[in-house]
């Protein structure tokens, strides 16, 4: 509990002591936003770890071999992730539901095991040493980027584009019969998600001296998915809250730190069963209300719908 | 080369056995059970702990492990799947709740060291172990210049026999007919008086028992038992297998398993072990893009 108390009584001391944790929270929150964008348009795509890898490797390889400034390298990394997003999205986005999720998982592992581990410039299984890493200075861009990205994505969900995404999420057929270009809007969501994930990957290389190919596997994507689901995906703040909560949780309850995945798994199951809208549901923070109570009632009122 | 093909058949048998359980749940419940790989791992872990820590002979230990894995399947059904069906959640929700269970199962084994709560189940933490030598008789046969280990032969026979039995059950028994009816149309099956919830529970039991058996055979043949074998070795490859064969199709999963074993061995022989690891996912990705219904799925168009 000292951890939480210190956050409020001595924020500066807290920040100095836990800089890397703060940075990791920021990275995870940005990744959760990247997953949120596609989720918001009604698609479960799990390619985020692959786009992260593209952003990270591009940035580090450019700073190793080219004299270009770092911000440019990061920008190129993010844009390249978006470009790969276009190429992958074209065939993959025709799929729906579970099939889309599986195809994107396949992409993540094919990129990691098939490409990264076999191309000499990526350092193969050894990973790459990052010459420009500055763990402490690297935090600042993360802390600046997070609110800006959150604001931009929040504004985006309020525009016509965001409304189109909502419409597609609620009912794809109805959306397309109302003149919404479903493939186009899905593609836009996928590309934006890819660019944000690539950017997060580029940011992360800045706080680590080393990039390690094992970081960019399916486990990472599942972790990002957990943030988004636990936080809730009705608006952009849900995934951020989820990322902050789950990343900081092992620090808050130290006794359970080694059983972190047990705790995460239990939280994930409880949320998906009892509070599918996540911690940040409609109407802001709400107390957890057992869903079975309401379904039990409605099934007694309308027996036919229980089927 | 012939020896390599033999290896392809052995590893393919394990993939097939694992994927049959995976695809059975998908076909009947329309749900991707991502805890299946954790059950696979527990099949190996439970057998190992019975043999190595509690001194049970191998065959009874294997039997207990398979039943225990079936019971874990019921746990998956009651904890992660049934509550979601009650509120008509989309199938993606079940995918996420089974991920939650998989995280829990893996973390429990990974954190179990002597002196912890689960030390009766596992004592080696994140390390990988093998069955104590002599616990399982492993005669080696030499036929036509090929080396065949007894355990691998056992795997081949077990999986082929089990898959034939499963095929018989699904095709010709009352339970199998009920399974197919539910898979075809849940509502119509309910109207015909089939207890759908009971069928779902049986499906999960059957599927997880097969998954656990695949796990213990894997542990036996590859001599690699640890908390990550499910997640790292078969979870995603199992996905590739059922996609290759067509999601929900049992013959597809069997052939897909052998096909993947073959593809991997060929990739290994031709390009080396680095390419071998990625080839399953490239196949998975290409298959979904080119022919999402798989090699044998015909009626799956509407499910996409």
C-alpha cells in the first residue's frame, strides 16, 4: 500500500523512484489505445505486437546505419508499420470474428519467427543493441505522447469516422445498407491502430538498451488485449485505465507479484463475465453489478429469449 | 530422409490428437477454447508428478491424468463458457475468458516450487524436465535401417486408434448424433429434446481428455515437460492445423495435423530449423487469406 500512499503524498519522489514503471505504464497505455481503435470498429485484430516490432526494429536499424535524427527514425518506423498494415489489411480484413483474430495471430508469429529470426540485419535471435537508448530521457516523449494520442483518438471517435466505426461494430449489414463503406472504414481503423502500435514500439526501444525478438510474440498481444478488455472499450479512456491498473497492480500488491498471471487471469474472467463493458463502462466508473441477476430476471419475464 | 518422414508422422500424430479436441469444441460450441493448450500442458505435468513425485506406475498415472484433464474441461465449461452463454455474449468473449483460464493454469505450474501451495503438483518452476529413466519402458526397434523408439510407436498406435474410436462415436452413437445435431443447429436440437448444456459439457470433457492425452504423449516422446510446452509448442500450431483442415472439421484436423508435421519436416530438411519455426504460421496466414474454409470445410462460408 505504501506504493499508492506515496503517489499522493510525494508524487515527485514517487516519479523518481518508479521512472521505469511509469514509462512502461505509458507504453502499455499507448498500445492499449492502438488495440482500442480496431476494437471500436468491431474487429478483434491481434497484430499489434507485429506492428510494434516493425516500429521498433525500423527505428533501431535506422539509428544504427543512417545519420538521420531520432524523431525522424521513429516517425518512419510508425509509418512503415502503417504501410505494412495496408498490405496485410487488404487480404485479412475480409475475415471476421475469430477468423480475423487467428489470421492476425498468424501474421504476428510469421513475422517474428519467419522474418525477424532469419534476416541478418535484425540480429536474428540475438536481438539488437540500441545505441540511442536513454532510459530516463526516453520517458518524456512517452508522457507527452500519451495524452496527445488519447485526445486525438477521443476526438476521432466523435467525428463521422468514429460514428461509422460504431455503426459497423453494432451491425455491419445495417451499416453497409446505410451507405457506409464498410471495408474502407475497417481499413482506416486497422491502419491507425498499426501506426500507433508502431509508434509505441519505437518509443519503447528508447527506454530499453536492447530489443529482443521474444518481446514481440503473441503473448504481448494477448497482454494488450487484456488491458483493453479489463479497462473497457466503450471509449478511449477504458484501455488506458486498464493498462495503468494492470501494469501497476503487481507493484501495489507485492505479495502477489509472482502470481501476477493468476491475478490477471481471474480479473479477466470476472470482468468478461460480470462486467463486459469493462471498468470504465457507460456512465464512467460504476460499481460491479452481477450480470446474472439481470439475465435471470429477463429470462423469467421472457422465457423464449433464454434460448 | 525416410527417418525424417517417420518423425513427421510421429509429431503429426500429436498435432492431430491435440487439434481434434480444439476443433471439436469449435465445431460444437462455436467457441475457440484457448485454454486447450494449458490442458495439454497439464496432461504432461500431472502424469509426470504422479510418476516422479508420487511413485505411481506410468499407465495408471496416465489414466488418472487423462481423467483429470477431462474434469478440467468441465471446469472450463462451467467457469469460462456457460456464464457467457447465459447472457448471449458474442463468441469473442469466450475466447477472452478462456485466455484468462490459460493464464491461470500456466502461472500456477510456473510458480510451483518445493514449499509452495502447489508443490504436490509440480516442483520445478519454469524449468523443463523429463520422465525419470526406466519409468517407461522404451525398447528401440531397427527396421529397414530406420530407428523406431517404442514410445513413438506407442504414440502412433494410440492416436490412430483413438481417432478411429472418436470417428465411430461421432458417426454412429447416440451421443455423436446429439453432438452433430447441436453443432448443426443449437435451437433445433433443443426443440428435439436434446439437453444442449449436457452435450456442451460432454464435448468439453472429451476434448480436454484428448488434449491432456496429447500432452502426456508429447512429454513422453519429446522428453520436454514444463509449464510452457502448451503455449509455445502446440497452441498456435494447433490453430494452424485446424485452419488447414477447416475449422470444426474433425477429419480435417487429423489430416491437417499430419500435413503440418510433414510441412515442418520438409522445411527443416530444406531450409534449416530457423525457417521451420515460422512455416506453420505462414501456412496458417496464407490458408486464411486464400481459402478460409480450409481444405475440408465446405459449409463454413456463413460462419466467417
